[in-house]
């Protein structure tokens, strides 16, 4: 039996975020192989975290920057260690290598944090994304973590291409793993056109792209309401802050609903899902949920990125950089789709076809397990071929810097140290 240790950035919250749902699907995949799975994280427990014990997954709280992790991982002795986002690889990767050198190291990027941050910075400055934005300090850290690991899980085919073309990461270190959908559990039929009403969106309010989308909807919604005065916009999501609830305005049909007990239920009741995302990365869980519940969507190029390839989008995608023009275009597209039953039904069918073509969980899971198994059987050769990763794990250059600083501090006179203090 393989032993797997997953080092999480946060406790999984599959009902709060796409990242939490994606993490749970991977944990369940490992369990289905008959593997022993443990989840460890330095994060605080949360009210919406899933009960891992009910999933047959053990869990452990660990501490940052503490040698207690060394004895913990040496005792657990995993065959596979998966880091949840590059920050966890930075913190614990060297300890894993020291105490379990033969463990396969996998990085689940969730999405490229550096890409999301670069787009956020460009958006705040109201300008186009530049190459300098992409090649940031956080990108250096994230790419270094990818290179140090044996395999990195990349959720978007756009990000797969970006890593290979812009950052020159070898394909042998990457595995495309979008959201894994259990196609057998999809509803054969959902509420029809006449049974649905209103618009909705959903997303964790703590996630910057989601909060920005809510603010953007403040400009878009009045344009929709002018043409459809009886409609409402329902905004769902975990952890709504006071600044979000302050936007609740029933008179204008702008409802901040907050936490949804069942995201699929509220998604199915709506006629249209709105996702006017102006920055971000990865692929969007809300838009996948919309496909699963056969709810057509109106989104941006950022929203649909990496999700549909050459296949038709199940709704409408609006491209453009000028917020005022794009807001009007999104509003017009939303109104048109809301009123056109034939187009709406066509969008439903496109979503179902897209799920079968790109998000078959059984097929994607088999590919990942096959890749992990193959790498485990040829780990030495795989690591020898990754010279850059080996170089990044070799700390001799940094150690000379810190040794020099230590000697300088040791040789400094008490007066020097007092002066520095």
C-alpha cells in the first residue's frame, strides 16, 4: 500500500471554493487506489472544512518553521508527498527531501499564483499585462518550486502552454489536470427555461477576483435591470465581509445572499450565471458548476480561459479591455441569452458536450495515477534528467552567503552589535 502525505495550504472546503473541491477530488482519487492518505496543514481549522475522517483520510496539524515536522514525516515515511500550492513546497520541501529522499514530490498548483497576481497588478494600474508583470519575484518562487518537484499538476491548458513557452519548463515535469467530474452523477435533466428565473453568481468573497467581479457587477447590473426590470441578481459565496453585505439592495434587485447550503441547487434555479472576471488564473469552478447544472453563463475571456479549447462556449464570452464598453457588452449578452429560449437550450447542450469531452473524472484520474506510478518506478532517471531542479535543490551557494553572515556576526565586537541594535 502506498502512503501519501498531502501538505495543505488550508483545510479543504469543497463547498466554499473551487480549490477545495479540486483538492477533495484528488484526495478521493488517491483513496480509491487503496492508498493510505493523510492530510497535514499548518492552517487554522475553519467552520466550512470537510470532515476528512468521514472520507477515511487521517489528518494532522503541523507547525511552520519547526523541527517537529522532521520527526513527524520521518515516522510517517510517505511514498508520495503532494504540496498544495508552491508556498507549502517552499516551507516543507527541503525537509521532505532530507528525511524522505525517495518520496515522489508532487506540486498541486491549483492555479498559477504568479499569473493571477500579475494580472491583478495590471488591472489595478488600469493597463495591459506585460512580460515584466509575468516575470515577477513571485513567479521566480513558483517556477522554482515547480522545477524542484518531480511532477506539477496544472489545471489549465493555457497555463500548461505558458509554463512551457514563457518559462521553458519541460513537459516531463507537468501534468494537465483540470477539475475531475463524475459524469455518472450528472443530472440527466434539470429545470427548464420557463421554470428558471433571475441571474446569479457564486464565489468565495475572500478570493480577490471574485470580490472584484462583485464590484464590476455594480456597473453591469443597472444596465441589465434597465432592459429586464423584474429580474434579480443573487450573489452567493462564503465569508462575505461587511463591505459586501453593505451592497445588498432589494430595491434594485441586487441581493447579497452569502453562504449557499447547496451551490448546485441555487445554480439550477437561475436562468443565467454571470461571471464578469477581470483578472485571475486557472479554471473557474463556478463556470464548471454551471455546466453541470445546465445553466448557461456569460463571462469574460479570463473566465473561460483554459476551459473549452476549440469547443463552443455554453453561453457567451465577452472580450475587451475597456470596462465601460465591456460592461455594456456583458449586459446586452446577458439580456439576449436570458430571453432567447432556443439559444439558451443550445448553450445547455454545449455545456454537456464540454463536460464529456474535457472533464471526465475517470479518464483524468487514470492518467494521473498512471503518471505517478510510472515516475515512481523510474524516479532516479527522472531526477537526473531534471538538472535545473537538482541545481535549485542544491543550497551550497546560499549556504556560503549565510555562513559568511554568521561568521561576520560572530566576529563582530559587542560594540558593533549594540550599534546595529
